[in-house]
C-alpha cells in the first residue's frame, strides 16, 4: 500500500495502450486547473463541454473560467441529470449539438460529470465524424474509479443497460477529488460500491485497507480518498491494458454486475437503486453464490456484508424499496446482459476475497436458489 503522507498532492496513473495511451491524473483542484492539462491536446483554442444540470451548477463555472483565462473558448451544453438521460433522445441531442457547434475531428470534447455523462459523451465523441477526441472530468466517485477509465462508452436500450456503445479511449482523465465534497451522501456511498469491487476482485490487501479506512473516506478524508481512487484506477488500468475490448480478463471488472444490471432493469433505472448500490448488492450475491458452490469460505459473504453495512450501504435485495420480480424473472433479465456468450451467462465468481475469476459453468438452479433466498429475507426495520 502507498504511504499516504507522501502521496497526497497528486497521483498520475498511466494507461499505456499502444497508439491510444493516456494518463489519469488524480488530485484536488484539477477542475479549476484543467486548462494547463488540456491545452497541450488542442489543435485550436476551443472546447465543447457537455455536462448535466446539477454538475453544471456545482462545477461548470470553475472549469469555464479556468479555460477562458488561458485563452480557450468554451461552449457548453447541460443535459438533464439521471440515468434516464443515458438513452437515444439525449444522445441524439448531444450529437446534434456538437455538430451545430462545428466540432471538428481535431477538436476536443469534454465530459464533465458522473458515469451517465461520461458514457454518453464518450459515445457521442466516438461516432461524431467517425471519432473525435474527448477528455473525461469525472465528478462522482463512481466515475472517478471506474467508468471514466478504460474507454467503454454507450447508452442504455429499453431491453437492457449499456447494450449500445463503442470502445473509445479518452485522451486524458482529470479526477478532481475535491469534487467529491459536493456529492450527496448517498451518491458517495454508491460510488464506494465500485471501490470495494476492486479489493474483492483482485487485491485482498486493498480490501483490508478499506475495512480500516472506509469510514475516514466517508467522513471526507482527502488523503484516504486520493489513495482509494488511485489504487482503483491502477487496478482498472492494468486490466484494461491486458484486455481492452473484454475478450478475457476485463470481464473481471464486472464482478457483481450480472446481478446489478438485472436489478437496475427491474427497478426501471430509477432512484430506487443507484448503480453502485446494485454493484455492492451484486458483489455480496456473487460471493454468496461462490460459497454455495463451494468455491470460497462461507465466512467471506458475511465479512463483505459486514463492511458494506458499516459503511451504511445496501447489502441485499431486501434493502431495495418496492417490489421486485421473482427469481425466475430476475434470471430472465440476466439473460439480456451483454456478457452472455452463445446463450450462456458469464458470472464473475471468487475463490476468496481478491481471487475472482470468470466462468459460464454455473448451474441455473443454484443461482435461482440464491435469489429465492435473498428475496425471502425480511426487510430491515
């Protein structure tokens, strides 16, 4: 683990993809300082920024003022906030707006916001003029540790999440951890679901560190936040470089997501369940499934749920408000997942904390039993 006392100022993580290499720069104040990082990328001094209305209110002025002070012209578009934005209507709006702004292939588009904006704007950049460069400035914890890195871009279909998209790597990622101070508490906890995922899939020592330092992160400790974001990004970058287009190892990053995406669909991509909340529940269910199959110790699912509970997070299906479909219906929703190959669901299971692996050899009846049991558990008072 890194020495927090010597690594606080800024951490840079390289993503050395051949011909598409870029850096993820992590630190406080990067939104206001964006000009010095973005200016070297520009063929002409202008950028187009796409954000959402909530993020615009919190951060657009600081970004714009810094860029304009450096002589860079800024045009901006604020889309409605929320997961429902990540569909054809707002995607078309964004692309048409970029065309109207006369964005050229050598220009740079900036995605300022959380995962919804990053995914949508990245996909717009991928298809505009057959590909323009874009910079990710993620403002949520979830986007900083996961969706802004690795080049997965896209939108949701009415049939499932992230079914329409492209691999399009950013030219740069600026993760301003000071932006996390403006996050609603629930959104921060949601993003933490993705942080925990990294420890669970490949770094047991990082999970140990999170058990000790998670509460400090929640309380606003910037050194802890910097380290957690940087370590998460390091792990994702290592996997992306090995498997950019998810032919093998990159599927490990979907730990918890097979369950999560079905639950998001079942809850209508609404505020009933935020993405990171679904990931946390999905990780707990993936370890429970692993335990039922005799792959990991029986204590592991309980340890994971104990940590999530200590962080004030959702840990089980009973924590999701409202009614859920039955186990068979949830299994059918899993069948729409983009990780299905030849009709076979791929699960990310684990032999223990930090020891995840990908498999299609999971009996459907065992998954159904895990879901039936989870649905039968009583709701917390």
